[in-house]
C-alpha cells in the first residue's frame, strides 16, 4: 500500500503518454495540425472496411517467368554459338520441362558448343546469406546427342523472390502517381505482394494499373513476309509473331532495338490532326542517340512499338527522329492514355503479376461500419460501467476509471504503432472491456474473501491484489498466445484483431494491477475506512454449495453426445464456407429505391450462365449479397463475371457496396494455415500450463478447449452461419476466453490443494468452483453485453464472428465447470500436497488467527 513517489510518477507518466497518443483520434485535423510540434499527432489508420478502398493480393506468375527466361536463354544461346563461335544450330524450347534443346548442324563441334553455352551460367545471389549463390542453369545432353540447357528449381525460386522485391518499388511508384494517400505495399512470402489503397474505390482500375507489366519494347518489323507466310514455310531465325491491338498479327525481329527502360518521361496528349488521345514519350540522352541511329538507318521500314507482347502500332519510319521523343497512338481513351503514361513513367514490372485475392469496400459501407462499431462500443462500454457501479459501488467506480484508461491506452498504443483499425479490431477493443472487468472482479472478489476471513482493510487489499494476480496473469497469457498465433498466421482484418487483442491484454495487466492499486491506495490513505464495503449487489451468496461434481457424469455424457453430434454435422452437413475457404467472388449491392427483390435478382443473374450464383438478403432489407463460384478461365473470366453482374444490376438501380474475390489457391492455403494456427495455439497453451501447473491441469485445459472448438464448429454447421476468416479469429478468441475461465478455476484448485489436505478431491473441486462462481456470474454478463451490442449494431460483416463468440462465451463457461474440473479426477490428480507444504500452511493459518 505504500507506493513510492518514483513508482507513482512512473505509472502516471506511462498513463499520460498513452493518453497523449490517443488524443489526436478525437480531434479534427485542423486542431491536430495546430498542436505544438512536440505533441504526438499520429492517429489510428482506418482499415479498408471502415473507410472504403481496395485490397489486392498479387502473385508472381511462375509460368511467365519461365517462358520469358527460356526465350532470353534461347536468344543468348543462339548468339553465343552462331555469332561468336560460328557454330550452326537449331534451338527448340520445352516449357514443360523448363529446358531448351540445341541441335548442332555440325556434330563435330559439340565440345566447343558445350564450352560456349556453359559460359551462360548465371549465379543468383542469396539475400539472406552473403557470399552464397544459386546456379540458375543446368547443362546436359539427350540420348541422341543434342545439348540441353535447363532452369534449376532453386534458380527459378530465387529469381521469383528477387523479382518480387523489384516489383514493390515499381508498384509504389505507380500508386504514388495516382495521388492516393497512405497505401500499404508489403511483401508476403517469396512470391506475393499485398497492396491496400484506402479511399480508392475503383478496384478494377487499380488492378489494371498495378498488375499490368507495362513492358515497352521497340522492334523492327521483318520485311517482305507476312505472319501467315512465315508460319507456312517456317519462321526465319531470330523472328517472332505477336498479336496487334487491332486484331491482326505482325512478324518482328526478336532482338529489342530499344527498351522502355530508356524512357525519361511519358505524358497523355491529344493528336489534333487525327482527333485521338495519344501518349507522348521522351528518351534519356543515351536512348535518344540510339533511337536516332535506328530511325536514320531504317527510313522506309516499319518500326513496331510493343507493350506487353502486343503490338500497339507499327508505323513506317518516314524520316530520322533525332529529337529523342515520339508518340504512341492506338485505340486509347483519355483515361487509358493517362493510365498508360502512369505505367510508363513508373517503369515496367519485372514480372507478370496475377491477382489471387481482391477486396473492395465502398465508402458508404465503410461509414456504416464505423457508425455501427462506435455505437456497439458505446453501448458495450456504458452497460459495463453501469453494471460495475451497481455491483461494486465505490470500487466499481475505481474499476471504471481503470477501464476508461485501459481503452485510452489501447487507442494510444494503436496510434503510436501506426496500426490499422479494422471492424474486427473494434470488436477486439469491445472484448478488451470484458477482459479488463474480469481482472478487476477477480481482485475485488479476493479482497472481499480476505475480509470475510477476518483480515483488516489494509491486509485485505494487499492480499486481494497478491492472490488474484496469479489467476489474472495465467488467464491473460493464454489469451495472448492465441493472439500472437493469430497475428503471424492470419492476414488482413484477422491480424488487425490480433494486434488489438494483444495490446488490450498488455494494457489490462497494467491498469488492473498498477492503476487500480494506485487508485485504491490513494483512496484508502484519504478515507481510512475500518471496513471495506466492496460489493453492493451479491448475486451469489457466500455460503453457496452447489454440488457440481455430482452432475459431472451426466455433463460428460451430454458433452460426448454433443461432440459426436457436432462431428457428425460437420462431416455430413458441412459448413457454409465463405469465399475465403472455397474461392470465388462475393458482391454486396444495395437497392436505392426501397427493399431489394431477391427473387428478381436471381432471375436476372440466372440468364448470365455463370454457374452456381447464390443470392441472399444481407443486413438491411435494401442489401443483397451475391456469391459467384470460381469461373473457368482464371482471374480474367472471374472479373468478367463480376462485371456482368454489376452491369446487369446497375440497370435496376443497385449500387455496388463491396466485392471480395479469392482464388482457389489462396482459399486452400487459408484452410491449411488455419488448421496449423489452431494447432500451434493449443500446443503453446499446453506447454505454458504444463510449466505453471501439474500436467493434469494442462491436459484438462486442452481437452476442455478442444471440446469448445468442436462444439463451435457444430454450431456453425447447425446454424448455417458463414464460416470465413473472421470465424477463425472467433475460434481462437474462444480458446483464449475458455482458458481464461478454466485457469481461474484451476488456480483456485491449486490454492485449495495447499490449504485443505484432508478434503477429498471431488469436494475440493466443488469448493473451488463455488468460490469462483460469483466472479463467473459477474464477468460473463459484462462480456455478453458488449458482444450483444456488436451483434445488433456491428453489421453483417462481423456477424459470424460475434454470434460464434456469444456461443463460445456460454460454452466456455460450461466447459470450465463440467469438463475441465471433473477431468482432473479422471487423470489422477493427487488429493493432497506434500507434508512440508501443509506444515507451512498450518503455521501461516495459525499466525493469521
């Protein structure tokens, strides 16, 4: 109770700093800008689901890299053999085996040819280990004497990894050209890039700008031969056929006369003579010289401008162009000319990128989500504050002060870290309220018990904090383990929830112990009460002796039936998997002229021949959710399906609110990572509890937790609620919450083992559960109030998360009493502690008396 001035100053300093970081979130931008420079001005970044915007997950196209690399290798091999060594050859490409085959016109030159092509070996450096590298090429020979050059698997992987790193900067330059603010561009693994652009609602335009390679090259057109004639008699060496933008084809030299990397600028323009949009470009000094030489030597010949292996235009060179500038004309609109200029200025992507996941949220939906989340938070907070005041009076006011500070510290920490606040993140803040209240309830209940045992006011306060901290620490650490697993194995909104939950746990431990103790200590020094009036409303009498263990067999049988039923439902009926897990596209639209007609929408979309299209009401009567199955033909076909749906419904006055598209690859990976995540979380919790308790407690906690997970999956299967990414977050949170309850009971069992030697284990378990029953009855409703507020006002987007959480809170409380405790008997937990421990307890009890 005697807090030193230094300790007090440190605690208050930490609290004030946290609140200072939170303040900018509640001020207007003008006020924040006017604050002194030494004050923090950074506020939380709202996620796409709260302000609208676009989210793209891009993957480097492996096939295009292999094809392009083999094409380059084929050209290099031909040049090194024919041009440098004068060895005649015929080279064929086999993309399936990642090799090229060289047939020599003079087999006696095989050794010289072998030596020449081995000089093409390229060693790719390893970014992780300096001084090491990977050989990109392998050399061999076929049975009939032909030479082969192949791309090694490690070489392909290393090249893909390097290309992803290069793509980050190119994409950043392109997005900066669009004038958007605070884009997120992150590398994910070796082959993927995550791009999030808040406030940019045109996901189709963003996707085209980001994913288009924009590789500009200039080639001379092969004279005197049409593509059809060349195919009929065999392509001349060093030539290729490419499609033109106007639907025809062109026969070009493979060699690049000049590349787009020599461009110094590109701008949209308008050709006054022809009345069409064009793109003007300018070369750098070296490029201008090269361009001038080429055009001077090729007057009267055709010169092709190629963008991403498509001929945009192939004009005849009328005269030398020595000014270093030119013009690209084609079937451009004003917007497409502007976008092409953006792409050329930012530079070409070093590899083709496929869109494997796409999400876009309209600003109106984002505003609705913010409003719903804030309302849910206010209702949850007010109900929690009132409940604590009614239950604990003055001490409830202390807890509320700590709770308000806790929420402020969470917001301050999120602001200081620059974290992104998502709708599941708001759910994490609301859930933090319940956890913070639980910590204070544990402390207050222990204080009340100590006072009832005959201790004075000061001793009761001290013992209350000391004895409660073990349960608070253990229960919060187990939840923290689940949050850490969520962060590292989750993505997007799930990570946002994990960050919020983890910060909430840390701030809860800080406020529950340091802040509440400081407040109560100062209050006691001021008032000096002889008796603490801790609880005003007593829902569970002190002498409650509910015989829980006498019902344990019935409860276990009921749980086994429910578990088997859940497993049966899961395998027979399955779950309503969202697109996160099965791939496809989800489109949310809103009717602007009253309630939506779901039946009429089904009729309209059935005529589009898109396969399985599900249409259902969603949220308000005006909202409709449409799910489109994965289309044959890849991302282009999927986007075409979405465009046709949106276009069809736009004629009926439906506004697009949100789209989500997930490829089959991503969905299967998510299912695997979710299973791994849950397994890692349970294993981590098992290890922690094994160290903190005896092994029986660890096994009992894991068994009861798995019981809750299986029943929750059965709940999803029975109700048909959509199972998506946020559902994984809900299950891991249920794991944490259930363990929270279980650890509180186990902590009391461990304490009573030391205190009561001669009581049989079954009676000891009953006593432990009854002693924590008042805490359970007080904490459960506060958490449920917050979750119910989210269920009503949080919106449909997180409905599956909230409903499963409500079920999890109820089933977690049940399993802590009827599964986790009885299993200790079956696992052979000892009835009494070691004699030494008992002797110490007797002496302590005697001294207290």
